[in-house]
């Protein structure tokens, strides 16, 4: 118990920085902690977090930030009759899991609470809400997740009602490697304030290692909401708020399954300008199940050569012991398995500026240097920064303090359990490029490409999709994908063939060259021959004088596409979020405008309505 109390003291100091406590005060807290039940301990944590209205949450590693906003209004004691809605928008399931856990714990405290996806929520209902908690991730450079697009459009429009009766709190999840970090949460927070709502607590922005700051926010907000008479009935919020989406199996993000590699082959042919791999993994004895459209989370390792170079440059000992999440590991193992050591983040830039005292790095930290900072981080990995701005005589802990935890990567599943029981298949493009005349590789794709030994295993878990699934068997589907974006459609077609689905299926596929890059060509031809796949249109951008992409094929087949849409077809888009998805959207809008006889605005509203009805679904990255 003593060591646990010491660890708690360190953790609390990081999460709740402020005036130092005396050793006697810490001893009193530690002594009290040993006598509390989990429920009592949770309530006490909530009580302390709610003592001051000026609560501010920051961590020494910048994983969570409370932006300076007008202080939350002093709240009257909550009463049990108030209602609470917990809204979430999620791409990978993290926001959904946190929201559902918050609503569950709120109910346990006697609050009339419910959780809902923004995709299912009618924005006009905001005028009737009393308390609102919003948990949202950010997609790309400041966009909301797909499930939240409609809600954001309504909230930021002139249709949104004034909300003087509403109290709210926002938890924003994001990735600090993006310039518009946590922007979706910031947009919601700003807009609710503009509409007259009062904050229950200040917004908290969380980086990819969100568990601890989100748990602290969870306890704090829940305490401020809890009916006074019910407060002592609090449940264990810190544990549940960081919970992963429920799964039937015991393997999940925190406890991945060691899947054996069955096959790892290169799909692309000789002469291809890229390498795309087909990887088959065994799920035998795991209890893991998935649906076509779900993703596989994989836990990668960093390139050993990169780890060795970093250690050598800083003149550190590879076997020096370091502490990572209460474990003692050799430095080389910690850098190999626990920390992001490739892409540099604003966190590392801030940290290394402090370590080296570099005036150039200090200047890049300025809020006015956002564009320059983004460009710098795009063109400099961690090792590049260490090489360019050397630091001598540092300890291993000093290096680790600026690094983010190594995060799992998600890949669209390219198989169906109906066709490949106890297996899961992936379609992976190996990322390789030069930076500063040095060959580089993607962390996950490079690691996956290396798993060619017969006894190789890979830690994995299933990440269910909230929306990207097949409709009823009689519903027509249009599948649009480029490159590895074809992966989920292989799963779709395996499932539809196994179930003898009556609904028509149409695939649009794009790649670079017909001869070398026609992924799963033989399988598509067999599906066309059997009738499981009704139609297929392909676009190979580098085979002719003029580049042709999937969006060009959509326009060419516009009349039939519009007819399928009018007959109830469901549309899927999978691929690049920056270029392919917007270009496809523009092509679909053009099709609807041309063949539906609609104005440009009406055509876009037509697509928006398809999105609201979950007939136009995206899985983009």
C-alpha cells in the first residue's frame, strides 16, 4: 500500500499542479486513502476537484490543457430532477466509450442521464436541455467526426436556439501533431458560450494519451453535477471513464491478443511504384469477433535501428533502467515499445527547447508561428531535431519526458469471419520515403512488413465501427475506394456472398497502374462472374496520358448512380481524407445536380440528407 500511495502522490502532483503539500499533509492523505472503499475514494476525489471554481487541469507533459476561457459560473447545488444529456462524436470509439461511461456513472449518482451519438441527436432539442456534456474527437485539421457533421452544421448555423437555460461541459480529444489540435471540441465550447449557455467546468483538451486527464475531468464534472443527497453513492469513475468499448472477449486495447501471422505477401506486382501487402492473422482461441467494416487495432514497435541511433546520438546507455507506467524497463525496450520516437510533436518541440535553450526552437513555440511550427514538425522527426539541436549529458528520463506514448494503429479489416473463420486479414501500404536524404518508414507499416518469420506474432484487438457496416441484404450498395481503401469492400463482398445477399453491389476502385496495382483482381473477377458483385468500374491514374481517378468514373456513370441512389442504395467511401474523399463528394454532388435536376445547393443538401440517414458513409484517414 505504501508504494501505491507514493505513486498516487506523484500522479496527483502531475495532474493537479499547484502549491506543494507538506510531508505531514501527504501522510494524512495516504493514511485516509488506506481506509476508503473504492466508492468513497472516488467521491473524495470528486469533492476535492470541485472545491475551487478556478479548477485548472494541466499535465507536465501537456496531454491535457484547459484554455483560458471565462470562468465557469458558480452553480447552485444540483438537484435530482435535472436532466443530463451526454453527446459524443467519435471516429475510433474513444469518445463514445468515455461518454457512455460518464452517463452510466451519472445514473449511479441519481442523475437522470442519457448518452447519444450526435448522429442520432436532433439539434432542435437543445432548447429543452438542462445539462449537457459533450465529448468529441477531432478529425484531421479541425473537422468533427463524420457522426457529428450534421450537429455541428446546425449548432453553428443561424437555426441554433439561444440557450440561457443550459449548463455544459466539453471534453475534447485530439492529436497534438495537428495544428488545429482539439478544434472540434473548441468549436462546440465557443458556440455554446455564444448561445448563452453556462459552463459547468472549463473545457479540457486531451492528446492521444487521454486516459488520466479525461478521468480527472470525469470526476470533477460529475461532482459538480451530482445531487448533494446522492453524492455519497458515487461509483468508481476514474476506472470506468477510461474504459474501452465493451467487447465479448477479454482482449482489448489495454490487453491485446498475440495473433500469429499466417501469411504476409506483397500484392503489388513487379514494377509497381509502391508496396502493398496482404497480411493474414490467426484469431484462434482469442474469442474475438468482428463485423465487416470494423477495424483492427495493432500495437507496433519502433524500428530497432532508429532506437539505436537515438540512444547513440545522446550518448545514453541502452540498458539504463527507466520507469514506464510503474514498470522498470531497459531504455532500448522503452523506446522500442512504449514511446513515439519517429514523428515529432509540439510537446517534444516545447520540451527540447527547454532542454537545449535553442532560440530557434523557442521562436517556433510562439502562437504566432503556427504555420512555421507545423512545417518544421512535418520535416523533422525526433532524431532530426536531436541531431540539429544537440544536448549533452542528459539523463534517459529527460528524453522520455518529451515523448508521447506509442499508440496503436487502426486498419480496416479486409475479411469476413463468414469466409475466413478465426482469421483477420489486412491490406497495408508500406510507407517508405526519404527525409534529409535518410530512408524512412512508417512506424506501423514498416513493422508489419518485417513480420515475415513463421513464428511471428502481432498484438491486436478489435475496434468496432460505429457506422461503417453493411445494410440489410436486399439493399443496394455503392462502394468507392482507392488503394488500400478497397480493404473493407473485400470484407463486404465476402459477407454478402456467404449470405447469398439479393441486394446489388457496385464497386469503384482506383490505383496507379493496371498491371501492377490491381489489388485482389482475381477475387473481383470471380465475384463478378458469380453475380455477387453486380458491377465494377476501375480507374488507373498512371496508365494513360490523362490521369483518371474514381471521381471521374463516378461522373461517367452518373445517370446509373443517381438511379441507384433513388432506389435506396447505400454509398460507402474509403480512402484518403485530404484529397480523395472531398473529390468524390464533389463528383457525387455533381451527379445529383445533373441527373436530379437540382441546384448546386439542393444537390449538397441531398447528400447531407443521405449522411443523416446513414446512407452515405465514410471511412477516411
